[in-house]
């Protein structure tokens, strides 16, 4: 699926592609992302996308996607499609985002201006589209790393507070009650 990113320096639109996750994306995470994530002590520095790739292969309820631009992986997202329920609309299913990340050079705290902008928003909106595709009405939930909470607030997601059953990470949800 073709999408558009914005160039961080001048906001010009750049064509990109949202694709199914392949081994090359996990390899780029390991070879291009990981050292920078460690150097800048990013909260997702220990995520293992190669493990996620192997794990998804054995679980029909998991999907992983990547955003590619200029022949490089710019963003990654893993979703769970069958086992999570909404806290806003009790009894209704939702897409649960089990990991969402943007390349280090697209993060303001690492590179200013970032190479590309809009990756997180595109991935989050795609999760909402998958939710509609599956009949879940656009419902999406996730537990946020502390450094990303502001991003999810800006995305008009409900902040449902710290979840003591999930390392006290704040749980956010898109529900039917907000216009997006």
C-alpha cells in the first residue's frame, strides 16, 4: 500500500510503502537501528523484531508491518487481531498494537530535523483500518512506553491510566466515542 511521508527538513511529501514484514526488515533493525537505539538509550532498544517475525509465523492472530522509503525500513508495527477486548466498549474486540517503532533517524531526540515524519501516525491509522476490516469498528488499544505517551494523546486516543498488570504502562485506546 502506498503512503506518503513528510521530509523532516522541508515537509515535502515523499512516496513510501506500507508492506508486510519480511526478514529484511528485522535485519535492518539489527544492523541499522539497534546501535543507535542503544547509544541514545531509547525505550525500545531491546525489542527483538527477528523473534517477533518467528513468533508471528506460528500465530494466526498476529501481523507485522513495515514502512519502507528510499529502500530502507522507516517504521515497524506488530498487531494482535483476535484476543483483546475494548475497555471503552466492553464486550467488543479491538486491534491491540504490541509494538510500534520508527527508525532512529526519524526521532527528534536523535536527529533534528528527523529524516521523515508521519510514520507513527500512518502505522496507527493502518491499525484502525485493520480494525474496520475485521469488523471491530476502528477500535485500537496499546500500552505506551513512557516517552510516547504525548504522541498518543495527540492522536486523540483515550488515556485510560497506568495498568498495574502491564508494568504500570499507560493504556491508550481509540474507541467509537471520539472523532478522529
